[in-house]
């Protein structure tokens, strides 16, 4: 190369220029990192939720049957005044509450044993056993339970010798299947909450003469209460919105079935009825917050 001839500056790549732009700017880095997830949340989830809420205030033409984009409260009035819709809503909320309470009662002993009693090897095996059902498909599990509870199925083989049989009540069938489906979502949060409780607190309670029930009520339960609420949010909300399980294992209508059934025929009514679980969950979260469930999260 001849002396005195300047060499052209090397062009930096787009990635390098972006790195230089973000260097030393923490807020910009955080914004760039969260742009994708937040954008998806706003557009994909909150956007579709807003469209559903707007549709709930539309109506159908009496003669044409077409959607009329004019504000009306007729859909909500129909949900409140029609006994069938009230029954469906109360049935769904009741089953969701029953599933949540059942999952809590079943999850607590197992989670306590995993967190405080089991050896590390046993704990690992139990965690795997809890998580393995989550790896199989939702429909596979529901269809399996449909087979188990079918006439002459495996459940009849087990219960017939003791004079019992497969439950025929639709509510009981839905309750059993949903309890099985959502139980891991209750076990894992409670297990995590119990694991954070120092063993020294339990030992101190025992040294001061407290009985196990008193220790559970005054020491363990207050500390693990936020974890119980976290698990109940999963079980309660998932049960409220489920329509496949009631469709496959029973003939009883739940909120999800009514929404699905009216989606093609009366979209505004389906959208209005879909707001019921949202309102119920908002009330539930407000009550949990009032009880202090989120103070130690």
C-alpha cells in the first residue's frame, strides 16, 4: 500500500451498532428485552380480551339475526334474569370452589412430606411423579378418565368387590377428573412455600411445648398461606374456564359449554357470559388481597 493513502473505515455490523446503542443504558436494555413479551401480552391477550368485552355490549337483530354494533345491556340482563344461566354460573363456581378445596387438602400433606420429611432422593422422585402427568396431553388425560369411568371400566373392577361402582352423578365425575387434572398446580406452589420455611421455626415451636396442630395453625399455615392462594388461583381459574372435561365426562352444562355453544349462534351473548369467570376471579383476587395473601410474595 502506498504511503499517504488513507484506508477506508470499516463498516460496523448492525449488531455491533445496536450493542453500542444499548451499552450503558440500563432502561433501554430492559425495554428492548421486554418489548417482545409485553407486545405479545398487549396485542395478543389484552387486545383479544378488549374485543371480547366490546362484543359483549353488542346485540343481535330480532329479524336478521345479524350482529348489531350498538351499545346494549340486554346480554347481561338475560344472563341475570334467565334461571338456566344463573344455574350454570352457580354450578360452575361451586364445582371450581370444590375442586380448589379438594386439591388443597390433598396437596398439603404430600407437599409437607416432600419439603420437610422426605430424603433428597425421595423428594426428587416425588417431584418427578407430580410433574410427569403435566407432560401428557390434556385430551389424553380426559379421555383416559372417560374410559376409566365408563360402564364396566377399570374403576368398576376396583369398586365392585366392596359394593361400590363408578359415580354416575355428572357433578361428581367432573369434580374427580378436574381434581386430578389440576392437583399438580396446587402441590408445586405449596411445596415451594413450605420449603422456604426454616426448620428452626418448627423446632422452636416444638421446644416451647406446642402441639403439632397448634404449630400447623399458628406457624405453618400463616407462612404458607400465600402459596396456597397462588395454587388456588390456578385450580379455581382453570376449572372456571374448562369446557372439554364437562363435555367428555358428563352431560351437564358449565360456563365454558354455554360460551362454546353460543359462539356461532349468538356471539354477543357468548362474550357476555365469558365475562362471568373474569368478574369472579377479580372478586376472588380482591378478597385474597384483603386477607393479606400477597403481602409476603
